[in-house]
C-alpha cells in the first residue's frame, strides 16, 4: 500500500484540477476561526501536493505538511517558503520537534488507515504534536453512506496538452471490515507520440461511523466537538460520503 501514490502523483493534480481547493480552504478557515480563533500554525497529515497548504498560507497560517509519497513532497516543496514546508513521513509514526494549534488531514487521508493500530498511532502522534486545546480536523468516508450507496465501477477521463488519462475504478466491498478496496486501472497516453502505458493500483479505504470515531477519540485523549458533511455543513446521513470531524485535545 505504501507505493499507492507513487505513480498517482504524476497525474494527481490533473485528476483533481476541478476540486474546489479554494472553497475547501475557506470552509476550513471558518471552522478554525469558530473553534480556535487564536490558531496560528497547522500540521497537515497526508498533505499530498500541498494544495490546501498553499492556500492556508495565503490566509496567514504557518504549515508543516507530512506526506509519505516522496514524489508528492517534491511537487509540494516546489512552492515551499519560510511559512510552509513538507517532509516525507508516515503519519502513524512521525516525530517532529514542534507543537501546533491545529492538525488537519484532508480528502479522506484517515480512511487510508485501515488497521486499528495505525489509527491509534496516528491519533496518538497527532495529540502529542498539538497544544492542549488544539484541534484535529479530518474528513473520512461515512459508513451509513457506503452501505446505502454501495460503491460502483466508475470511469473518469481527463487530459492536458501532455497527457490523456482514462481511470477505471473497480471497488471490492469487505463489509465485515468496514473496508472498500478500490482497484484502479489507469491508462495514460501521450497524445503526440501515441505511446501509452497502463498502471494498476489498489487503494484500500476504511469507512467510519460516529461511535467509532468517538471511541478512537476517547482512547487517544481527544473529545469530538462536532461532525458535519465536509464543505456543505449539513448533518451527516446516508447521503453523506465524506464527514468532517472536529476533535479537541483534552
Ligand atoms: C487522496 S490524497 C489527499 C492529498 C491531499 N490531502 C489533498 O487533499 O489533495 C491522500 C494522501 O494521503 C497520503 N497518505 C496516505 N496514508 C499515509 C500515511 N500513512 N502517511 C502519510 N501520508 C499518507 C497519500 O500519500 C496521499 O497523498
């Protein structure tokens, strides 16, 4: 699973070029201002290519991003400055010599942690790097929505001047483990030379219910302040794929 994003990083920004990073950042800033108005610095777990971080810096925050994919860190560090930096790290086992007001983990990063030990380790390490009263904000796949909507085969096509990509997603549901293994077949083609190659990737994703997050929070020294649909703020339901949780370090 560690190599999942190695190839993915080559076309990640293209794949998500229509993702509303600015609107998401505005939403996150509203949450931070509401729950921790004096917050200044942020630890981002699974920071990808640094899109949210870049926009959060523009809002006046200082950011350290942790990301296990060296290729993504390299892209993100292309825009690093004294306010933002990115390091290659596993979010379940990092040690950095700094404490933060807020930890963020965005776009289902926590759902990539499919086993209990990795989850507990991540929550514990996050707590250790937060000031007392610090926030941990993350979004995860929501079990009631996964059961109601059942993930299906999907095809996504996207292109730029340099590359044309067709991505097929084939989900396998492991209901007893709260897990969906998304198998991607990605065909990338150079429109000029006609050369193409096919990449296969597995992304095992775990989904969560609120009691499960409450238990994790309880076991690792956090309290759950609130949960809502990511971005829309509506109460979670079987229609809500991505739920945002706001936790506070006790
Ligand atoms: C869907 S991407 C989201 C990236 C970024 N947060 C965004 O919103 O664009 C999930 C990211 O989580 C990272 N990731 C997953 N598990 C990780 C782990 N254990 N440690 C560090 N990064 C991890 C992946 O490498 C990938 O960049």
